C-alpha cells in the first residue's frame, strides 16, 4: 500500500555502490527506515542532498504489515533551506539535534504534535538570520516535554543531575553549587518570551552538557552524542 506523508530525515548509511538506507520520521507512520536506490550517483544525477539530517521531504512510501525496510516511491523537498547549508554554525546545530532526535524518538506510529513541533522548529531555525545561538537549548527543552520528561524549572534539572551518579565529572567544582548557578538560565529558557542573554560560549556549553546528562537520565541507552564534540568546537566562542 502507498501512503503520502511528510517526513523529516534523521540520518542515512551507505548501502552498496550508490544506494542508502535512511531513517525518516514520518508524519503518518512515525519512524521508518527505507532503502533508496541510486541517490549517490556521481555528477548531476546525485540526489543525496535530499537525505541530509533534518531535511524536510514530501514522500509517497510503500508500507507493509511485516515491518522492516521498505521503499520510497516518490520524494521531493518539502521546504528548500535558505540558510542552513551555507552556515557552519547552523548545520552543526542541526546535525547535533538530528542525532538526539534519532536516539530518542523511536515510535513507529503517528504523533502529530511531535511531528509538527519538529517540522516547524526546523523551518523557524532556517529563517533566523541572527540570534540563534540558544536554539539548540530551547529545542531540547521543548523536545523533552514532547517525550514526557519535560522539566518545570531549572531547579528540577539541576537537582536530578547533581544527585545522579557521575555528576562530579561534569565539573571540577562541587556539583550542587556549580550547577545551581545554571538554574536561572534554564528558568529563562523554559519561560522565554524574548531572547535569553547567556554570557558566553563557556556557560552555553555547560548548560548543554547538563541538559544532555538530564536526557541520559530519562532516555534508556541514549549513549554518547557523537556530534556534540563538533558542535562544541563550532560554538566555542
């Protein structure tokens, strides 16, 4: 059976000479994996750009009650990016966030509020020309609510992380005291009605590190986010 749906590319791996296996979060079917043939051709025939992380697609896909890998009948861009591919900061943020989503969103069924949040957030991010330094923090906080463990305050994040195992490794200072200084920024981000002022890249990295640890406490086998190191380097200032 064929299903028409929008989709958000999460990642892909190479398959054989010119094909890929891609994981896509679809509007109608949740997370699905598809074999796509002949997208890595050399020259003008290549369409691999359409399967970069968080690319937004219009799809017609085959479905099967047996599950497993399926195929895509038709695909095209649902929203051509205007800024993300041309800004290393934006593309690094999107790579990081797509990895987090791929590791946390597993359901193979429709979830309209979650899909709408992801789809609209990506478009909003592409439209921002400046002032997007905190986008990944806001995104993760909002995503956590869709995943069912969203915090109500900065204190909730800090206390859970500070009293968890290995909290000491996050900072050289005593965990509770060091992390309490971050509470105010989380509160501002959680209830932001205007851009939040975070002093510098160091504080932003600390906020992200703690937030990732918070995710690890709530998402089973989340593991290491490999693109975090790249993001930290790009946003070091």
